[in-house]
């Protein structure tokens, strides 16, 4: 049961409110974690170790031959038997310390369950005998999340997926700090993608706000930083993150398409009207400057109205020839 500190200013039977834990502190238990960091394991060139193993094996074979010669002469040689067994045993023990490490691979070394270190040098290596070695790849890997349905900042459901490029940076934490680091990356990447997608609108962002569709680079950078912060506990790092799929959910896709089409039509009309007004102003200015015709304000208004109807109309206008004067 949680105990609360008593406040002398509080009445009997009252309890002080529990302190609020700061952000980032595990909730519940004390939050015990595997406190381990990668370090270099002791090793020597495997060629030297191989030479020692072969020398011991040959020495054991020679000792066994001496035992055979003694038996042929009908005499005993117990020392030779013991020496041959010891030499072969040492050769077998040292031979178990030999391991081959390929490029882009490491070996996490444990001695009776205790972490000894990590072998990162490639080639034939010789480390401590009687150890267990776990292969951990440090090559760059790709992971593509499932297509997730998430509500954006405006509450609209969108389907989104991302690609995370990552690699193992600390082999000790990757092996001992989490149960399975590849599954850990998958879960944390999808959680980060959900959080990032719900923090931005799909489009039509407010001034100073980033949208998922219009600011993909900014969103990708934010996704990479959040995934990196989540998987750092496992000794992993993010190389790059990208949005691979982004669309409205099918149930609102048609409505949103109509909204986008309406916005496009409005934008096109605004541009057409702006151009038409500029053309009408230029026409009236040239008529006045060249003194082609003198129009009063009423006729100017009629001319402007007719020109705007012709220029802004969605269909071709049918011209009407005025055979009289402007005032009939």
C-alpha cells in the first residue's frame, strides 16, 4: 500500500495527494532496467589461435605415437597417455574459442551468462574459451509499417504508412535490454507514426502549421526523431524515415475529393477574374489614351460588365453587333 506523508496543517484522517511523476519516468514499479552497454571483447588474431590449436593437436598426436611405440616394445608409458589426453583437451578447448565474423556482423560474447563484450572485427577471431556467442547484424535494415487508419489533427480518418531505415548501434542493449529488438522496432515505429499523423492535418493547414500532404519532409523528419527517441533504449538508431503511403480513408475519400475539386475551381475562378479585371483596365486605359471614343460613366460600366461576362464566362459568348449608336 502506498504511504503518504502527513501534513501538520491537515486534519486527522486526511492524506496528502501523491506526487506527480515527471515525464519519462516508468509508471508502476521502480522501473528496473537492464543496465548494460556495449564494450569490446578480448580477442586475438584467429590465425595465431589456429596455429596454437594445431600445435597442441600435433603434440598430442606425437605423444600418442610414443605410447604406441612403447606398446610395440611391450613396455608401459602412462605419462605419454596422460600428456596426449591433456594436449588434445587443450586443443579442443582453445578450438572452441575460434569464431568467424563476417562484414557487417558482430558476436555478443557471454561467459556462463555474464556479458563479456562484443566482437566487431571481421575475419577469423579467437576469444575466450567456453563462451557462448550470439550473432547480431549491424547492417542497415528497412522496415515498412502496415497501412494504419489514423485520425488527423482535424479528426478526418486517413490511411498512412511509413518506411523506417534503422540499424543496431549498441549490440549489448539490443540483445539484453529488450526481448526481441526487431519486433520492438515494428511496434514503436507504428506507435510513433500514429502520434505524428494525429498531430498534423492532412491538408489545408493553418498559417504556421505543417500538413501531412504539403510538408512531407518536415513530417518525415519529425517521424524519424520520434522513432529514434522510442527505440534508443534498445541501442538502435534511425538512419532515415519516409512516408510511403498517404490517403484519405475510403469512407470520406469521395467527400474530400469534392472539397478539393471545389477549392481548385474557386482558385481557378479567382485567377480568371484577376486576369479579366486587368484586361478590362488595360482596354479602358488604351481607349482613353488614344482618344478612340469618349465614354461616360454609365457606358464604361456597361462595357466593363460586358467584358467581364465574356472573359469570365465558362462558355463562348455569342457576339451581338450594334448597328446603331451607343445610346440606342
